């Protein structure tokens, strides 16, 4: 799906079925991190205003997602708490920073591609939640995650397109790099699936 090289372990869906509240709390944190990451990336290309606008638009949309997940948490009597350490995202950033140097690929491009992979994986996981929510007859959550599944797929594409424009239009170089990032992401997802299951979007 999208650029993903490995499908999620079915055990993730079982964990989500067992503790959907934990998934919702973690999801709220993920949306907040997506918003703040997009804003922090927006400060990087200070003279590329199209890129700055696209990233601030993205941040605004992620903040809207965050607020809407918060509404679900409040209705269900859940607490947001402090953000947990996101092993998936930090392992992915570390793996990508260790990739071979490529003169066409700046650190901004790598960060855009890491964000794109995170969007792709979120999109896949939201899709996996849909049959579960349908079976539980949770109409509001079903409609919400269906919308987010579409939105995160679009964000994936926006971030890949921004990475291409950040190289001055070198699509082959970005797609070659995306392959490497996706390989690292698949290895991390396999390793996390082999560890202790925990209720998180990317765990
Ligand atoms: Fe989002
Ligand atoms: Fe997103």
C-alpha cells in the first residue's frame, strides 16, 4: 500500500480490538506531533514560500485532526496524558540519518520522506481499524477514520511532492531515496511487531 514494503502484523488489529481507548490516546499524540513536525519543517526552506505554505496548510490540517481526536477522548472520559516515546518514529529518523550521503538529498528532503512514510503507515493502520469499528457499530469513529484514511494518503503524496520540489524537481532521486527509507521503515515495523504489543498507532 502506497510505498509500504510490509503489511502490518494482524496482531496489531487484535491489540486495537482489545484496547481501542489506548489507540485513540496514542493517535491524539500522533496528530499533535504531525502538526508540530510540519510547522518545524516549514521554518527550514525560508525562501521557498510555496513549500512554507504547503507545510503550514498541512500543520493546520493535522491540528484539526488533533482537536477532533481530543473530542472523542473527552466523550469517552479518557485522559490525554503526556506523549509516550514513539519508538517507531525515532527509530525511523535514526535509520534515515544513517543512510549513505547523497548530494541530491538534503536533510530537509530526508525529513519530508520520513514524514511521508509515517503518513503512509498511519493510513494503512486507519484502514485496518475500519472493519473493527464497523463490527463494533461505532458509526462516528468509523466515519472519522474513513475520512482520516483518505487524508493521510493525500498527506503522503503531498510530502513526496514537496520532497521532489525541494530537490528542484529531481523525481528519480527522490523516488530512489524513498525506496531506501521504505526499506528501513519495513525493518522497523517487523522488529516492533516481534516485540511486546502495545496499544499505539505505529507500535
Ligand atoms: Fe492527521
Ligand atoms: Fe497526516
